[in-house]
C-alpha cells in the first residue's frame, strides 16, 4: 500500500485537479455510477470529540474507501494541533485490498472549495462581476480563492459575524488582484455570486439581501440544526445540492423542507446539470442556490488523484501490507 502524508499534499494537488475530480464525481453520483454510504458520526465521550466515517464507491472514477476523522475541540490549546483531523483510506475495488492512506486535512478544504466552484461554473450567470462572501474563517479563504477562477470578478464584497476576521478574505482577494470591500448584509444585494461558509446555527443572510439573478453556494451547513440563510430564500430559489438525502437532513434545505416551504423533490443534484439532464439556470433573473453538504466521494475522488500523482512523482511511501 502507499502512504501520502499530510505534509506532501500541498505540493501534489492543485485547485484545478480538485475541481476536475469533484465535477466528475458529482456527475457520476447523478448518473447512479457512484454512491455514498450512510455517514457515521459519533460523540465518543472522550476529549469532547466528534468522530466519524464518510465513505462511498465511484464505479467510473474507480475510487472505493472512506474518510475517517472529526473534530477535537481542545487540540489547539492543549497540544498545538489543528482541531479538525482526518485521514482518507482507499481500497482496490477489484480485490478489497487496501491501496492507500492519505492525509485528509488540506484535501477537505480543497474538495469543499471545489464543490462551490463547480456550482459557480454550472449555475452562475456568465457575466457575474461581484463576488460576495459571508464568512471569513479557515474554509472561507479556500472557497474565495477557488471561486475567483470561475468568472471575471471585478470586486469582492464580504460580511462576517466577527468583523475582525475579514482581513483573512481581503488578503485572498488582493492576492488574486481583485479589490475588496466590507459591507453590511443588505449590501450583499450587489453580489452576483455569494458563498456562505460559517458555523452558524441561525440565519444571517435573509431573502431580501439577495438580488434576482444571484447564484448562492451555501457551504457551512453540514449538521442538523446549523443554518446560514433564511429558509424563505430557498423558496425563492432553484435549489441544487451534492446529495439530496444530506441536503434535506443536515444541509441548508433541512429548514425549508421541515417548514414546508419547499419539498424534497424541489432539490436537484448538481450532477444532473453537469450531465445535461437538468437545464439548471434558465433565466438571468433566476436565483440559484447550491446546498453543499460535503460527501465522502468528494474526498475519495481528490485523494485518488493525489495518490496517482504521488506514485508518478516517486514520493508516495510504499509499504508491504
Ligand atoms: P472557522 O472556525 O475557521 O470559521 C467559522 C466562521 O463562522 C467564521 O467566519 C465565523 O465568524 C463564523 N461564525 C461563527 N459563529 C457565527 C454565528 N453565530 N453567526 C454567523 N457566523 C458565525 O470554521 P471553518 O473551518 O471555516 O468552517 C466553517 C463551516 O464550514 C463549519 O460549519 C464547518 O462544519 C463547515 N464545513 C463544511 C464542509 C462541507 O463540505 N460543506 C466542509 C468543511 C467545513
């Protein structure tokens, strides 16, 4: 088997490769060539940690395996380690033999950013000029950097619950050569594309903060109870997701479905748009909303590319197993 340690990942995987891997696997999910296994997530009663597994099989991409890991809230203060910890395990789909073990921390940020970028490519207006950010934490920087590659954005506007964090995303915008402006939430009406990536349990972005024609990627809500945008916004929008079952149970759509504003059948897998079996945006006035909940197949798709590259470049550690 091969081992690709976390420290090697940054040199091995590009935003472009992550994007291609995630776009391919979303397409395979919609054509039923790939499926995610039920997610396991447990409070283990030790170190206040949440631990779990996200796995799946992609028959087209050939990836079988799981991401194991979770959130250890005291890591940073007690041990100087980051709080999110994960590792990807890949298996040979022909034999069941373990193929690789891959550091999953940077991969998680790259595959999550790739998901919102895929949604922008397929759902945002071609003439989008103003990029809006709600959130300015760790993931937000990856999200913004990837999103700026999808359209000719002329300005980034940003709002964050903790305004002192806004320089994190201002730096990313400026490094990409795009000016940044902090706005209040109604100021988001200027945005053509909005990414929300926060850990909020109550909505910040309201339906009247969003103009017709906008594309939103709601990326922060990945657990029951979390919420970033007003449920009424989903009723105004055409709603897309990575996986419908997750969207309506742990994603942003959980609230709109529970309150009867939309039905589960209103939520469409983005893979259908990629495959051309759903038209996606049909008017410049449509509000499109991508509910990015994060699926195991995204991790496996990007990890598979990393392993192939690491073997090609001779940096994968090979062990008899
Ligand atoms: P972080 O701790 O670095 O940043 C948290 C962000 O949430 C900051 O912008 C903070 O200001 C904001 N925030 C905190 N409390 C808030 C509140 N009450 N109202 C509004 N905003 C608030 O976290 P991160 O690593 O950037 O992760 C952000 C979110 O993304 C988390 O909820 C995480 O679970 C989620 N996530 C989703 C996926 C996916 O695939 N969809 C993948 C990774 C992370």
